[in-house]
């Protein structure tokens, strides 16, 4: 009996220790902060916020009907075997600080991170430059060759866009280092709580609800627009708003897609703001088991048609493994897909300069 009591006491101590350790870990700075005070009051007034969380425009189950979390976890832990790169990913390192200020260019940095220089302004979207996309540094590591850029390579940024607070889009280490270089942050409601917790000046954080508009000098306009996804950095979901963005200048209109499953919002945005010179759309980390929150192969072109986009830059692949498909499958499928509307598919290597005013620039299938 004494032995059983000792075993039970030992197990209880282990459980308490693990629980306390988890609590401490989840309260470290990297996890950010939940909205409170005036920020909480403002988000509670949003028509997209209901019963304590943000909602998508249409019903959006996390998992496809008939799929359980136990099945997903079992596959992730034991049976999924997505192919990762066997060689170093090829890249080109364009010097962002030495670009001609009159050039309109885009530089993809892998996954959903990219830099844009447009009409003299420098723009950065969802930068993840720390080598992994997780709160644990030894997990979700970047493929060899994909970490071409570090925060030291980034010039002063006029507009930083953050689509949502997932680890592969809002990277704590990257943002802490970039903080002195950022002039304005544009993001969805409540994400500013994380940024203020990390030392960002509240005066430069512009948070908005879907279809809110921000106007800037030189005719720059930004609209925060819907996406079909979710948010959360820990166990709590949907306390911050996920978003896409419309960026308009006097000469160019670009759609910055963030993460999103396919839905009616693409046609709504296309009708309100299109046509688009370029749409940056997620293409990767998909699965039939969560088809409502990430687009499946082929849906990117449907979304591009809805948006009235002339060209598509597929992102959300090429750097991290977050789903059970081969690393190169998204790029293979979108370039092999029958493209009846002749939408231009832009597939640069990481770091390769995309000339936004050159509609005939060619890109090789570097993943082959």
C-alpha cells in the first residue's frame, strides 16, 4: 500500500511540475498578450466578433466533416511522411538596401514573407526570419538554404503588414529585432496587444476591422479585408482578427492574401476593389481534412478569377513543413494546372527580384 501511495505521489508531483512548467512557458513574452481595456471594448463592438471570439463570414469548421482531431493527431505523429528537400534550396540574395528607389519590385523570402518596394515606399509582409515557425526553436525549422535574409538585411520599412498572429506569420524574434526599423504597422483588430507587449510604439500600430480604410501620403490607400481562417498563439483561438489586405497606389493595386480557405470573400473583394495587378495567395500547407481554412490545389486560380487578378504570386510554401504533402507539390500543381483565363503565375526563387512593371519577366521551375 505504501509503495502504491509513493507511486501516486510521484505521479502527482510530475503532473504538477509539468502543469506549472507549461503555465510558465505559455506566459513567456513570445506568446504575446490578449486584448484588454479600450482595445477589448473596441473589438467587442465589431460585427465580426460574437460570444467571445471573432467569426468568419461563413460557417467555417476547423476540420472537414467526418474528421476527428484524434485522426489528425495520429497521422501527424505516426503516419505522415511528407517529402522534404534532399538538397539545399536554390536562392538569390537581392540587396534590399541598394535597390534603385524608382524600381517597383517584390522579393519573396520563403513561406509567406515578402518585401515590396512600390512607388518609393518599402513594405514588408509577415516576416519570419528566425529559422523556425514555432514557439520551440527546435521544431518547424526552415529548409536548408531558405534563410537567405536576416533582420540586418532589412531596410527601414514604411508599412509592415501582419495578416494574423500564427507563428508562421507573426514571428516574435523577427519582430523584436525589426522594431526600430518600422514606421507603421497595419494589422487586424486586437493584434496590437501582442505588439505593444513586445515594445512597439502604440502610435504606429494601425488596427482595423474588415473593410476599414487607412489613407497615407502620396495616394497610398490600404483596406483591411476578410480572410477565411482563424488566429491564436496558444490554446486560445480567435481573440485577434485574421485578415487580408488591399494595397492601392495611384498606379497599382495589389491583394495581400494572408492565410485563407476559399470562400465568397474573394469575389466580394474583387467586385469592390478589382481588378488587381497582382494577388499574393496562399498555396501550401493544405489538407482535405482542413479544407475550409486553407485553399486546396486549384482553388488559387478560382480565387484569382474572383479577384479579377492579372497575376498571382503563390506563397505559403517552400520553407517549412506544416502539412502532409511533399514540399514541392504546391508549386508543381499550380504551374501544371489548366489556366483557362491565362492568369500569370509568378514563381521566383527566394530572394529573386520580381519586377512589378515587367509583365513578361520569366521564372524557371527552380523546385525541379
